[in-house]
C-alpha cells in the first residue's frame, strides 16, 4: 500500500527530492530505523535540505498530500 504513495511522490517531484527506501530487515535498515525510533511498517520521514524532520508518519499514508505539503508542494 505504501509503494504507490512513494512512487507518486517520486513521479510528481522528480529531481526535487531524493527518496530512500529501507528494508528494515537489513543491517543498515535496522540501524536507521532504530536511530529514528521507527516501529511501524511503513513509516515515512521527510527531511528538509538541512536534515531537519518536516514530517513523520508511522503507518499507512492513504494519500500523498501530507508528504507533498511537508515538502512545500501542494
């Protein structure tokens, strides 16, 4: 269910954003999810250009609008 939302953000914003998908079952995925305190799958974290968290959403996002708004694209 999360894949279409993430795919839509990538498609709509293209090179304006960098999307990173993590598999929490890999060593890198476990380390990053622990560092960010992510407990649910899927989880979305949107960072601004300075690395500050603009949006954090645990669980399923039904529409991409909250992600786009956090990025300043409505």
